[in-house]
C-alpha cells in the first residue's frame, strides 16, 4: 500500500457572475480510500458536490460573484492498487468484453481510432497480444512524439498530434488510446495526481482493458504508474477537464502536488517495468 498526500491550489480573477465545475477531488473507489480531505474556497462560498458517474468521478459546483477566488483541495489517500506480473496479462477476446467496456472501443472527441485502423494494424498487428502490445504502443508514442508544453491546444486531437509530432500528457494519452482502440483493445482516459511528476501538475494517463481488468499506462514516461491517484475517468479529456467555467474568469495561478508518504515502495521505482498495476 502507498499512502499519498495530494493537493491543488487554483487562483482566479472572476470578471462577472460565474459558475465553476471543479474536477480536482480524488475519485472514491476501493483501491484509493480517502483518509482525509478538505475542499476550501476563499472567500467562502457554498459548494455542491456532484457524483457524476459509476466510475467514482466527483464534481464540485460553485457559483461566485466578480472578484478574486482561491480554491484549495487537499487529501490523503491509501493507494491499494492490484499488482500482477506483466508477462501474465493477455487480451480479452471481443466476445467476452463486458457491455460497459464496449464504449471504450469507439472513436471519441479527441481519439479518432477509426482513422488509424490501417496504420495500427501495420505497426502493431503482428505483435504478441496483451500487456506487451500496449507497452509497444506506449513506446512507439514516446519515441515518435516530442513532449513540448504549449505545442497543442484544447481542441487538438490524436490525429492533429500525430501530424505535429509533439504534444503534452493529454496528447500522448489520446494517441495511445486511439491506437489501442484501433487494435481492438478498449482504452480510456484518466486524469489524476502523479507522484514524482516534474514539474508538478495535473496529469493525463490512460487505462487499457486486458484480461478482465483495467491496467494503468503512461506514454509520457514522466511518472511511475504506481504513484497515480485517480481524479476521474472518461472516454478522453473532454470528459474530465479539471475546471469548466460558465461565465468570465481567468486562472492566474495554479499549484499541484503529490507526495508519497511511504517512499520505499518499489512500485514508485522508475525502473520497475515488470509489474502491471490496476486501480479500477
């Protein structure tokens, strides 16, 4: 078990009456029970928590008048991820996929898997099915793309990124998700906190459905998957934005942190590639 302390602080200048939907609270599920948490708004305004999916996603709705606004979230989480030998993980045949998993084979807003079918088959079709094939997709994405902050925008899709050959964490995940879906492997986007991420920020990674469960992957290689704390899960980043604004407000400052309180855990060793991790 890892015990991880996460936190975020976001400062806004609000220019007109505005409603926010914040997606920064950690998800509630059996693999990451919350020890303690606090959601603080300065100056004080009433907040409303909304459970929006069966995946444990939690939104906080907040309506405020013009002025300065600071939102803080802190939590301590016991991370109880399941661990198996990566070489033992195969792919689930299509006819055995659960009904709620099938949607993660379809193209979505930022993941045009239907446009990548032929390419994916040529590149990955002869590889051994299973965890190693998804790892190969992550390796290809890492090798082909340059991690370049500011190179893409909120409307950039996987195909856009493949043309640019650069992007940020969400773009790397969208490309890998699209290639997995093109190969018949269900894949979905996860937003979260990440231990040892440098510079600290909200992180976008993904899960692939293999051998009857969801396994974590990160095509950026910026942080170990054993230190990922889930905020929310969706088809792609369109489902899990950390802030949605209706009104007029500008973000002027943001801080994000994730600290492992049990630092000797082997899952957080960057050289550990033999352990497959599942937290869903």
